[in-house]
C-alpha cells in the first residue's frame, strides 16, 4: 500500500483539497497548476499516484478552510518551537489548551499545528515571531512523522494519528491578533529609527534563508526558491550566483557544481538573462 496515497484519500474523504508534489520536494508536479489543482475527488487522486507512486502531497489550506502554525527548528536560526513554547507558557492554561489540536512533526524536526480557518487572512505566510509563521495558503502534508511524534515529543503538543476536522480547533483569537499586528507592520513602511527588536522583515527572512541549508531531497527546491527571491529583490546576477554557492555550502551534502549552475541558469533565463 502507498502510505501517501492512503493519506490523500483519507483527507479527501473529509473534504480537504490536496494536490501532488514532485517526489522528495515541495515543488508542484511539472505541467500541473500546483494548489489550483487541489481536489477531494478520489478518482483524480488515484490517477496521480498511479502515474507516480512517489509523489509528495500538499493541502490547499485556503480551499480546505484550514490554517497552520509552522514552527521551524533549525540549529542555525531562531528555534520556533522554543520561542512558541515559552510564549504559550507565559500566557497561562488558556493558551496551552489551544495546542490540543492536530499537530505533525515535519521532516526537519519542526512542527505544523493545524487549525480551522474562521476568517480571511489572505493567502500568504505571516511571520508571528522568530521561527514561527502562520500558513494560510498551502502546506506539505506528506511525508510527515506523525507516528514518531505520537511516541512523545513534547507533552504540551497533542498529536493525532490522522487529520480530520473533528480533531482541529478553531484558529484562536490571540493568533489572529498576532497575525493582524504582523500584517500591519509588513504593510506599513518602517524607517530605520522605528525598527523594533525581534521584528522580522522580509529581507531578514531572506538573509536567514541563506544559512538555513537543506537536507538531501530538499536541496533543489530550497536553492531554486532562494535564487528566485534574490532576483526579485533586484540583486546583481554575480552577487546572486556567489550567494547561491554560499547557500549550497550549507546543504547536507551540497549539490554538485553543475546542478547549482543549472538552477542559476534556469532562473537567470526566466529573469531576462540579466
């Protein structure tokens, strides 16, 4: 049996909209429309996995009425699990109770905490605090490590064996408040003198990304996304290439030079070869 296919069919039966990703990555299948192809139709899902049983799986959160609090746990950046746990404990039992919802451990030792999305917060990732984002657009659902997680990761985080709406709380008002405040900071230009410590800007997240690295299986997607971001902020192509080489050096293990060159060349071409 294909565990990812099984997961997809279980989620679809609950009415959640899923779509396939290229095997070993977060990249939509070539020639597909990504999250726009998300469906709960079991026949369509079976056709996907009959074509390639190794596909990864993602959920279109917005179409499924869900949101995810994403806690990163990278050694060389802010530890979202620690930051979020401390924040929760400092605000008492009412906040701790909001953790009793479906939660998964991610392949890179982070956590995804699922909630029902009870209002429109847009379709983008919202930085709530260092290492903590609210995802409202899409998220990878498989592979995940729910079975290992259920053996006991942290007592305050409650995991369940499968995702369905009955095991998911409504998105708490205090998270909505954090998200609204974060969006206001993002939407309002901030001069250097008004910068608040701990306020993560887009550029700060980009710089963090340069040192994140990625494990085998995630490297191409990580470097491709990073290169695209650097082009979008208008950096010179020489600078982008040198930073791409640096970012690759943090991968485990680094990609061969010819693959890095291929990624760079592809994104360069899409940006007019400048």
